[in-house]
C-alpha cells in the first residue's frame, strides 16, 4: 500500500529563494488532489523590506529589523491574508521562523499563534560569518535552537545544514544534544531533501527513534520538481525503520488544527 507523507515544508513566491513555485499552483494541487502539505515561507523574507529581502543574513540584521517593524507587520499581514484566501483542501499555512542573534523572533508575536504550522530554522549565525572557533559556533547553534523552541516551534528543520555547508564539523555529540533538546522542549526534527546530508540525517533519525522524538518530512520545495518527491525520505527511513512501520514515528499537525484550516 502506498504511504502518503505530510510535507511540512514548502515555499511560494513570497520566499525570495523560490524559483518556479507559486501560491496559485499550490492551491490548484490542494483543490484537485488529496495531497497534504504546508506552505511555510521564510519569516525574514516576508518581514524585511522588498529592497532588502536578504537583510536578515547580514551584519545589519538587527538594525534593519528595528527599522522595519511597522512595514514588516504590514507585509506579514498581507502575506497571511493572501495565503488564507488561497487556502483549500489539504494545504496548511505556516512559516519557517527566523530568530535574530539575540533570540528575538522575526514575526509579529500575536500572528504567529494563528498559523497552522510553525517551523524553526537556524539560518544565519554571526559566529559563522566571523569565522569564530568551532566551539563558539556550536554554542550559538545551541542558543538559537533553544530560542526557537521558546517561541513554540513544532519542527526544527534542516538542523545542521548551515554548519555543514560551511564545512563546520557536526559531531555525534551535537546531534545527540539536538535530539535531547527536541525531546525535552517538545519539537520534531525534520528530514529535509532540498539539500541532502544522509550521514547526519540517518544518525539523527536513529537517535530520534531511540528517544521517542518524532520525525517530520519536508521537501523544502523551492522548485516545482521537488514537490511531492519523497524518495530521499524513503531512503533515510528505510535505513532506520526497514520494516516500513513509519506512520507512528512521523510528525503531523494536530487533527483539530487541520480541520480548522480546512473549514
């Protein structure tokens, strides 16, 4: 029997790094199929001004955030209203939440609570940009993960991508810390197929299963060819759960939230 995944992580044209994906395209898929997924645009790219969508990834992130408070709120309101108007079928509305170096979230407080799905990502680290010692980079990673958890994220997505892309070592101990933080602070861990790190994903998944931490499935779709392609997730899950008993270990939004969104 075919297994149907819930894709917790996709992007629309509201994410500056998206390519040929559109909100109208997602709505058509949701209207005409039983596909279940969440559109989760980058909070910083919604919030920051149109002429500086990548400002969050710079040393001026905090200054730009402070200068963008009113306009950022208006942009988030517009984004949320647009997605809610398009929402249908199995499509949920969420965000990939960013936090500033001091741990503040880049999203209006009261609006975050209205979303169907809240992901969290470690996307920008001053210690990486400044090429600080590995121990300091790991400390900042831990700080950001705990800050995201404090903002109520449900899933930590692509946990180690930023570090691995910068060729910063991610030892088994840091993976263990992340899994234990997920268990203690109550969030799931994503297997992400947009950029693939099978060695770390398999290790993380094994530890998560040992600790009873749910795994989330995310394509992190930035281009249409990625949407609905779960081959990487199947390979990783096949390594850690070869009997195919996946459903009880995978994270999904609550039934209540899903029904409220559909209604």
